[in-house]
C-alpha cells in the first residue's frame, strides 16, 4: 500500500514528466514553423496598411485578420518546405541551415503534414472572413497562396526546384501581399500599392537569395534547380545587390509622385545596413551566410517600419 508521501512523489514525478514533454513538443513545433521567417509575411501587410491609412482607411479587425491569415500561411508553407525537402532528398545531414524537424528525426513526415494541414485550415477560417469583406478577388488570392505554398516544394512540379522561387516570393510576399491588404481596407488598388509591393517583394526575395546561395552545393546534389544552381553564385550575389538597390530607388520615385514627400526618405536610415549586408553576401561562405540571412530578415523589419512611417507622415 502506497503512503501519502510516496503517492505525492509519484504524482509530482508524473507532472514533471508531462511538463517536460509538453515543453519539448512546444519547442519542436516552434523550430518547425521557423518564427524568424514570419516577419516576411507580416511586413508587407504593415506597408499595405500604411498606404490605406494614408488614404484615410483603417479597419483594425480586418488588419488583425489579414495579419493572422498571412502569418498562418507562412507557417504552413514552412512546414510544407520542411517535409517535402526531406522527402525529395534536399535536406541531408550536411545541411548548413537551421535544424529541420523532419530531417533531424524530431518529427515524422506524417506529423508535419498533419500540422501543415491544421494550420492551413485555421488560415482558411480567417480567409472566410476576409473573403466576406473583399469578395472573390480575396478568395482567389487566398487559394493561390495556400496552393503555391504547398507547391513551392511539394507536388509534381515544385516551384522552388525549378527556379521559380524568386518570382514566387516577389509576387506573393510583395505585389499581392501589399495590394491585397490595401484592397481589403479600401476595396480598390492603386499604382502606389504595386510600387510599394515591388519594394517589399524585392527585400523578401533577397532573403531567399541568401538561402539559395548558402545551399547551392547541396542543391546541386539534390537536383534542386534554384537560380544559384542554374546561373552560379556571382549571378545571385549580383541579384541581391540589385534587389536592395531598387528598394531605395522606388521610394524616391514614389516621393516625387507625391509632390516631393520627404518622409519617404526615412528609408535611407537603413542604407548603412543594406551596404554592410551587400558586402557580406560577397565575402561570406557556408554557414557564415546564416548571419547574412538573419541580418537580411532583421533588415526587412527595420525597412518596413521606416517605409510605413514615411508613407503615413
């Protein structure tokens, strides 16, 4: 017969075990969804909202739903990349990037696929509300975002494996994200939404460029035909420089369109970081590019805040 003391001890040990398992599970899912990539989904929404606010439109509930849907789709896409890169042999033990849960054995492919499906289902619930607000254009944007998010690395013709990753990111994390956010707030679009969308798309694409530059040798072995594989390292390093350069040229053009709207020049405060990152892309190799990758992600956050502030003021 167990004493009360022994019973309490067993109960305590069981609670400790359950808590540790829950902590491990939470940590594993956090690794899987890759929180550091989520600003790429949120930043263009913020810029689109700034454009709408400038035009005297601001609906906070719609904004929250838009942010939630964008971030959830990014999370689902990250899970799709994790599992399908592993299944296609692109992720190996020689991987230079952050840990992938499927490749490392932390989760099974089936678990990751179920998580991906669950996240996309939640995103659809937010999408239903947004579709009610924005109509059929938002329905098609939402469906296209989810389908291409999976098709980026999955399906019979994975976009990322055939050199379409840069175009995908530019369109969905730039043009569509900014213009779609603005449309949900105003029920219209304007040339400025596409200009601002191009800026955000360029910086988001620059993040992908660094990722592909780092993984070029592994991608060659797995027959993943990114632009870095197709055209070489110098091509994508030059691409990175061009993308960040035009991210500063376009706001100047917008400022001139807006009768010399000087606050848009706030983006220039981030220029020293852009120069430093551009130099690092040309001088870093292998795992050193992880620092450039995270630096470009942080740069996206800073730039989007400065850009949005410049739009509003």
